[in-house]
C-alpha cells in the first residue's frame, strides 16, 4: 500500500507542476515576444530616439475585427512613408453601429517579423480597453517610430516595408459601464 500511495502522490505532484508551468507559459511567451520582437510583436518606448535618419521605410496599416464584434474598424490612412527614427502619429477609426455599448481590446503585430523588435510604440489605443456607445465614432491614435538599430540587424537592414495590423476583440464591459448599459429591472406587482 505504501508504494501505491507514494506513486499516487508523485503523479499528483507531476500534474500540479505541469498545470503551474502551463499558467506560467503565457506570460513568459508574451514577455519573450515583447523583448525580442518574435512573431512581429512590437516594442514599447518612452520616447523616440534623438537620431532621425534620411533613410525611409513604408508603413502600411491594416485593421480587422473578430467574428461577432459589431464595430466597423479601419485605418484613417492606408500607408505612409516615414524616416527611420522619426516619431510619427497615425490614426485608426472605430464606429459602433449597434444599439448597445460595446467594449473592445485590440491585439497587434507587425510584419515582417524582422521589424517587430524595432517598431516601437510610444502611445497606442491598443494599450487600454476602448468603450463605444451606440452610434459612437472615434479616431484613435498610435504614436510610433522605427528604431535606427534595425539597420544594424542582418535581416532588419533589408526591410523596406512594414505592415502594422490590429484586430479588435469584444471584451466584457467595465463594471461602471455595464451598470449604465444594463436595462432597468421592472417591478413585479
């Protein structure tokens, strides 16, 4: 009996360890992608560098929504040519044609992957949840630059075009918004 108890305890320990590692994998992968630019994950910076080069790169803007997300979402400008190191401001527009308040969060990436670690955002609507009331239309800014260090990268130095893509996903309304959006309950006599 002692051997069976020890084996059962060992198996429970293995399962608990595997479960713990699976929960740690998501934040670790997210951290890894942000640090390395792996998979087209962009970086976040406090400010643009002091150096602005004459060399340019074309930046294209792409937008989509998750299936079932009622918003209309698109870039205001489809593309722009920017100098490497220059702080640039671009806008996306979202419109909620539905009859209910909807919250959304944007996921993002850039292609090619070689540009991911060098595409730096200073401010972005994607950093926070967005809430649109019925019929509301907003323009949302993203402030970014392409780091001059990209030209020192063996793959990055050949990048001439970068695509910044966003996808909006519907998320639960914040409690304060949900309370305002909930229909008033009717008293039963």
